[in-house]
């Protein structure tokens, strides 16, 4: 017998079905609430609202658990590659050798962008924010691949648009970076794997082959894996709701990039480094800045701390923190901001303000320190988050379409002026 929830309104009692997920999460299904009761629910910020049923990513905020298609993030970060994880997220299973080979073959044959796209790159002011460029450039792919606008694409057509957006993203990201330096673009080379190709296009100073340090390739794979999906976060929910209107994949991903840009979301990784640098310039007084973060009259927040779901350690932050030490040591880099970050964490985790509010370091707290060590400028950090999150956005968009979910259209409670008549401007 399935559990039901009872809702009492006035002298009436309504039975609402309860559904349970494969990991024991429970939800009250209110999909017929308004028809039954005339009431809607109100949950600003959707803190208690499930938007869908998904088989892609599971996270437990209390226990600090994160799994992609059932595989613990710790195992994937230690043993897998970003492209293998992308395949897992999008198609639901770890690929066989043959499947992975075919996937890499398909990707490597769609890495070029149309030469006319260079006109868009040239149109941006050289110091404009890379996230604004990325969102525009990804959406512009729909202009070059109008077949993606077709409604009711066949599975093969839909998969081709998935391959194209996944394959072209590293080229677009690296060319945004090259343009910011005034350097020539470096073209993708099919013989490289996905991550090495990206690093070569990004850091290759010349058109010849650049020896990319395996430490950097490994670090980049780990960071991209850790960012690959995170269930119904702000940007993923944006990709799903835009896709629910039958908008094409490029426009849906472009909308997700715009949502990720926000400093409360993916933009936090840039904010963290800028915050650490400000603390460093201010003499490194972590107690002073912790006090500012706690002061309600001070707009300063400890960026990279806190999370809507994790009320324990973000498992990704744990892995990245350890990777920080390993990579900086291997690259022989001694970065003072890492020490400031560790001190902030140590002080904050003992402070009742943070303990009471269950504020722990999240994925953004340490990631920027590695990006910096790898040679990326701060304003590219959120673009790198988008590069990592792309397979998750694609997987969630694909699942929404496969489930034939209806167009997303939340309700509201109106609180404005009630009925009134128009008045002539002379009488106002
Ligand atoms: C990401 O959702 C995802 O999965 C996102 C993400 C992903 O992979 O997609 O994990 C990636 O976006 C990580 C989060 C990156 N953002 C930041 O690091 C920005 C700093 N963090 C916060 O702004 C905040 O913690 C949020 C936005 C992450 C979560 O905000 P919530 O859930 O809406 O919580 P809240 O703002 O209501 O805060 C609850 C309390 C408040 O204090 P009180 O009003 O109860 O007294 O905690 C305080 C807040 O003032 N608080 C902080 C704080 N974060 C929350 N105080 C100081 N510093 C902080 N960072």
C-alpha cells in the first residue's frame, strides 16, 4: 500500500499520493492539488519543491554524498576521465571500449566551429566577460546548424546536436581566452583526447604541438568531472525549463550559461579568488573577514561557503582541497592564497555562526586556486565551470525530452492592486 499524505483544509481532508525515489527520498505529489482544492503551493526559491524525477545524479546534503548514475564521485574522480563521465551522464551507462572509441571519434569530427563565427568573436570588446561571450557564442551555433531547430528530432538527429555542442565547447572556450590575449586561435587536432585538445588550444603559444604536462591534463580531468552535474541546481533547472518550451539545445545551454554566471552560483569561483586576493592585500587578517561575513549590516559573504543542499561538507570540495596540495606541489607552486583559504576554513568551521547555519566550503572554494595554478585568468574560471557542467546540462535536457515533460510554467500568488479603472493622464 503506497503511503499517502493528508491535507486538511477547512472541514475537508484530501489524500495526496507520496512517491519514493530509489534512494529513499520521499515527495508529496501535488500535481493535481489545484484541481482538487483550488489551492497552489508557495515555495519561493523552490527550497522544498521537486521539479522532476531524474535518474542522472543523486546527492545527499546531510551526508555529503554525490553520485552520477549511481557511481560515487570519489571513484569517478580517481579512476575515470571527463569524456567517459560525460558518456555516463548522457547515455546512462559507463561505455565499453568500443563505445568510448566511437564517442571520441564522433566528438573529434565536430570540434571545428564555422569560420564565420570569428566575426562574432571579433565583435566582442577584448576585455568583455568571457561568460557573456560564451552564452552568446553557444546560442549562435543554432544559426549554423538550423536542423537543431527542427521539432520532434529523431534520436539520431538529437544525438548529433548533442555531439556538436559537446565537441565545439572547448574550441569556443579556448578561442575566447586566445582572443582576450590577442593571440592567434589554435585549431583542434583530432589526434588529441578531449581535455588535451582543449589545453593545447588554450595554452599552445604557437600552432605547433605544445607538450602539455600530464599533471595538468589529470588535474583538468578531475576538475571537469567534479563539475559535470549536480541535479536540479539553478543553471540546470534553467536548461530544463528553456528546453521544455521545445527550444533547441544551443539556446537551452546558452540560458544555462547565463544562469551559471551569477556570483551566487557558478560565478562564485571567480568571486572566491578575488575575495582571497582582497584578504591577502589587506594583510591576511582572516578573523576580520570572518567577522564581516557574519555581520548582517555588511554585504560581504564568505564566497565559496554555504550551499542550498549540502548541510555537510561538499564532497567535491574535499577532493579539490586535496588536489590543490598535490598539484601545487607537483608544479612547484607556493600560492599564499591557498594558505589564506585554509585558514578561513579552519576559523569558519569552529565559529558558531557557520556551524549553526551548516555553512561548509563548497565546490567553488578551492577550485579557483587550481585553475590559477594551471595558468587560467580569474575571469575564465566560471567558463571552465560551464565546460565541466555541459555534459550534465545535456543529460538533463535529454532526459526532460525523453520524459516528454510539459512546458514549465509555475503559478504565483498575486499581491498587487485589485480592480481599478483607467484614468486620463490629466487626472492622475
Ligand atoms: C554552486 O545548487 C547547486 O548545486 C550549486 C552548485 C552546483 O554544482 O551547481 O553546487 C554550485 O553554486 C555552489 C554555491 C556557490 N555560491 C557561493 O559560494 C556564494 C556564497 N554562498 C551563499 O550565497 C549561499 O550559501 C548560497 C547561495 C550558496 C545558498 O544560499 P541559500 O540556500 O539561499 O541560503 P541563504 O542565503 O538563505 O543562507 C542561510 C543563512 C543566512 O543567514 P540568516 O539569514 O539565516 O541569518 O546562512 C547565511 C545567510 O546570510 N549564509 C552566509 C553564507 N551563505 C549563507 N553567510 C555568510 N557567508 C556565506 N557564504
